[in-house]
């Protein structure tokens, strides 16, 4: 009988190794960790680890296949993404054999996983000029979902929130490639399927939080006999850096006054000389290299429990190919792009308390993750997008066909007489106002945030539920 049990045990080990080998996931298990913790029952594997292996062998493997079909940056990024899932598998294997650790020990245990997530974020930052940047952004914006292991009591909704963040960028991928290249459509489907399956997995095995082994070994560094504490919900993020109401209104009024100058706004702007432009001076570009972020740690905020504290970045204003990059500008009220061309696009990222003037005709403008930003431009032939921002003022001097506002809190759009036909599309945003010229002044109209939907017998009918006249 003992020989039979030994044979079954060896067979189970062999099957497990073969399954992992079929995924080409080296080092998914960490045999040394069991010995290090004195785990004599190293063969034990909880059902939820086996279920996680099914996610790896199914959705993740399918995503890897479609990523390799596309190749280039997407394939490289996918390899790092897979490594993060492997690190999570190792963490789950440890959890199924050990008691719940103390709060201060979680950061150490989660570090291998958070390091992989940081590599994913860094890869995206270093490849902002990539033609597949939306693919990289979809992965980077949602990979924080792997932090569900530190979220209680309901980690499932946290993963869904990260999935929603990915959808914003996957919709862009679909818009760009839906008619021209079906490979990218299949890639989107396979990637979103990962988060759908992870939500179902959590709902079945970890509804109220990660399941630790109550009768298992003491986790590394945990004092024997100590009462293991349940991991607390992620602490609230740092309070927003807001001014007092008086100072806020004063600052707001100053920004309004600047924008109301119309054509005269350029009088106070500082012209950037040729010897100060990084796209004409490679030496300056070398000096403005980005500062590497530290490794991520657990539970920094409710929405991203493993995000690191942000480090100061070097301000950037340069033309990279056909893209004007304006990034990490702080308290700069005199930024000017005076050489915009029809083939150019502008990407404004994480600029705070600054004013940017774009002269000439440009293809499109994107404002991403900015606060207290003023933008003045002449002509845009495509679209102006405002994403994940707060307190943004935009003034159109000539024409723009479309303005899109997404996930933004506080947005004022000053239209010109020529741009009154502009379409304004908004989603998941608040405090939006459109200002229409009336002689030398403007009349302000709020954009509806509340809607009423009824069924007329054949279709849904939606209308604004508030007076916007």
C-alpha cells in the first residue's frame, strides 16, 4: 500500500510539471520556498491553485498566442505580463500552505509580483512613441488588477474596475484596426477574456479576500503563536492637494481671465528659442532622461493597491516624429508650440497648473492625466480628447470638429464663432461647461450629467433629466 501511495504521489508531481511545461512557464513553482519555510507537506496544492492554472493554460496562453501573432512591442510586453501572472501563481501556492501574514509582512511577500508589474509600467513609458501604444496602455492600465490578493472584502469588483480601465484603450485599438487588421480584434478579445475569467475565479474561490491556510505554516518572519490578522482594506489614497476655497476660486478666476483674453493671450507667453527645443538639440534630449520609478509596493490606494509613490519627472516639450510631447510641466504658464503642422499630433501628459498655446493647424490634441491646465489652440482638423483630468480650461480660437471628454472632473470649453458646430462627446465626467461667445463676453451652458431613459414600446429613449437651457 505504501508503494502505491508513493507511486500516485510521484505521478501527480509529474502531471503538474508537464502542465506547467506545456505553458512554457519556467519557475512558476518555487520548490525552494517550501524547504525554506520547513514545509514537510510540500506536495499539497489547494484547489484554487489548480483553478488558477486553468486561467494560465486557457486565457493567458491564448493572449500570448495572439500577442506573438502581432509581434513587435506587443509580443515583448506580453512576455512581461505573463511573468507577472507566474509570480502571482507562486504567491498563491505559498498562500495555500501558510497562515495569513501580518499587515507589515505583506509588502515583502508581494514584492516579486509588484516588481513585475513595475516592469510592465516602465515598458509602456519607454515606448510612448510606439505605433502600438494603445495596446501597451491597455495592459499597463489594467495590470494592477493582480493586486486583488491584497484587497478585502470584495476583490472581484476591484478587478472589474481595472478591466474598465483597459477597455478605454482596447476600444481605441478596435477603432483603429477593426476594418483593416482582424489580428488586433482577436488580440483585444483574448486580453479582456483574462480579466473576465479572473473575476469568475475570484468569485468562486476568494469572494471575501484571498483564502489563506488557517492551519498551515507560519509565514516567513511571523512570530510563532502570533494571532494572524486579516489584511485590512487598502487605505485611502493621499488627500487631494487642494487649495482653500478662497485660494481655489482666486486661481480659477485668474485662469479664466487669461483664457478670456482671446487672441491677446499670446502677449505674455515666452517664446521657446530654437536652442532650447529638445527636438533640435539632441544634447538637451539626453539630459532630460526619465527617472526610474521604484518598485511597486502593496496597498497605496483603493484603486491601485500596489502602485508606488510618484517620483518627480523631467519636464518635456519636444517633437518626436509627428508627435509633440508635452509632459510633466509644473507651474509653466508660457508654453508655446509655434511650429504645429497638419500632420502633427500633440500629447499633453501629467501637466499641472500650466497654460499651453498651440499655433497653426494641427491634426489632433490629447490631454491625459492633467490638473489645472489651460489649453489655447487655433485649428484642429481631427479631435481634441480630454482624459483622466481635473479642472481643464480649453479655448478654441478658430475651428475644431470634435471634442471628447472622458473620466474628467471640471472642464470648461470656450468656443469661437467658427467652432459653434463642434460635436462634444462626454462620458464618466462631471462639472462640464460650454461657453458660447456673446459679443465680447461668453454665456455658460452646463453639459448634462443626469439622464432619463424610457421604453417607448420599440426602443429606449434617453434625454437629459436636467434643465440645460
